[in-house]
């Protein structure tokens, strides 16, 4: 596991974006796993600055989607990805895969999504945020490490955290579709993003705590190729002996 500590969110975004752009320049047909929500926003903002990188051949898979929201809903993750990533980077919409939260048969939709990942050859680089309760994607505490893409019920903690994106808590969906932990672990490279003092306890538990389904993010300790990019505020509870500050990596 490689830990990169940055001074602030801007540098965090620049560092992560440089790694992603470097991956795409090396492999134009990269399969990229996209996280949504607040954590990766600095990354996507900086990624649009890499105008020397062609993203037209990239295939994308979203980590999750709210259940019941149509793709055109302003808070759907399909809409988020389209506005924040696809249009700015010029990615082909036909190469973008997001579970359909309003599908008539959600179990069939999840199975088909897994099949699409397999058919694409798997994810090369998976971007991940970190929930304060340790969730990865919408895999809440107690999720099986063997889980696959499936419908899930969101915890109240997760709904409270996401309420800032809606007009009220009542509008936050209670269920979602999410890639499973086993699905995520199959990506060839995991990139975990964490920023702010509010994520410090979760980051320490994810990187240095026991590997347990009670804290899903701890699973990344079992992956052979993980890059963690965090600002200093998010690293205050890490063991100083296990941390080191590096500058932005060369792409």
C-alpha cells in the first residue's frame, strides 16, 4: 500500500488526477471505476485540466446508483457522472456504465452490470471514497467481503451524510444499487481518497485497524495494489511511524 499525504484538497486532486491521466496515457483503453459523492470532486475538477490526455477510448463503471431515481434526476449518479466527468473529458457515452436505479428488475440489472464488468476485462483503476462508518461504495458495515453488485438498504448515517445534496433528508433514497466488496477488490489498482478531519478516524481504522466486515473499508488492506491519497487533516489519527509525506507523483 502506498500512502500519499498532501497539504490540502487542491493538491490531493492534482495528485490523484495525475495518476489517472498517466494511466490513460499509458493505456488509452483503460477501464476506469468511478466513485461519486463529495470525496472525489477535487479529483475530477483537476482531471479536466489534463487536456493533453485523450479519454475518448476509456470505459467507465460507476460504483453505485440510488434506487428509484431515473437517470435524468439531478441527484442521480448517472447525472453526476455525465456532468462532472463524461462531458468535460469527452468520454464516449456508450462506454459509460451505471446501474439503472429505476430498472423493473433490480436483481437482473445488478447481474447484468457484473457481466459488463467481466466482458470489459475488469476494472484497471478503481477510484474510491471513504464513508465515516467505513462504507465503500454503498457497502454498509456488515456487508459480506464476498458480496457482488446488488440492491442494498442505506444506513441512516449514510443518508444523513448525503442529505447535503438534496433539499431535505426525506428526499434521500433509502436504498441503492452498489458494486459488492468482492467486485471492488477485483480491480487491478485501488485509489482511495480521503480529506478533512472528519475522515481521520475512518482512515486510521481502514488502514491500521483489523480487517473486518464490520468496517468494509478495511478490506483494502488485502489488496496488492492500493494508493491512498489523503490531505494532512485526514491523517491526524494515523500512526506517525507508518506515514510519510511525498509530493505529487509523476504521472
